[in-house]
């Protein structure tokens, strides 16, 4: 009888370990997804020869730096079954320059559009990018909407009409 009890206890312990390991693996995968779709300034920096390919808020952005044209080119695609409104793209360079946002476009389900953002003449080694969806991410000239902190009278970092703003360098386009 003692062997049967010990055997059952060992089987239960093994079962718990397997469940714990499975849960740990699942949670780490969820964390990766969260980072890929997470906050705008996730901190992921890419080398000039690397490609950005992530989904955020249903918008899949594929973007790469093209040294020949000194620009970032790629596509943004709606991966949902709903219209994505005011989709735009930004690129942040390691030299502190922010490119974009591109002109907002509405994307139908499955629709893809080309993106091109001209880079700065100021040297940079790394870059990060992200798509934005809707009007709630920065304000873009609308009162009271979020931003990266308090910049002026309730406007986000992309408030239009600001003298010498971050977007004076480059305004992107969707084709």
C-alpha cells in the first residue's frame, strides 16, 4: 500500500510541475505579444539593416530603412474585420528625431497601404517605429487627448501648429 501512495504522490507532483511549466511558457508568450502590441515607446530599437514587423491595435506595420533613398518604406495593413480609423505611422530615430506621423488614413478590413517616411540628414544608428490607430493616442491638435506628458495646453506631442515642433523635419505619406 505504501508504494501505491508514494507513486500517486509522485504522479501528482509531476502533474503539477508539468502544469506549472505549461503555464509559465504560455505567460511568457503572452508577454511577448503584449510587448509587440504594447506601449508606443516600447524601447525596441532596430539596426539600420533590420525590419520592423509587428501588429498594434489591429494594424500590422512592416517597415525597413532604405539607405539609398534615406527613407523608411513599407506597408501598414488592417488585420481586423473592422475599419481602422485614422491609421498613421511614426518612426523614432536614435538621434532624437521623430519622423511622422504620416497622414491618417482609414483602412478597410484586410486593406494594406504603402508607407514612406523620409529620414533626416542628421546621422542615426538605430530606430523604432509604431502604427497608431484612432485619435486617442496623441491628440494631433485636438484638446484634451493624451500624449507623452504635459506639453502645452492639454495637447499631445503631435499638436499641429506648434512652432518648431518635432514634425517639422519630416511629414510622411501613405500612397
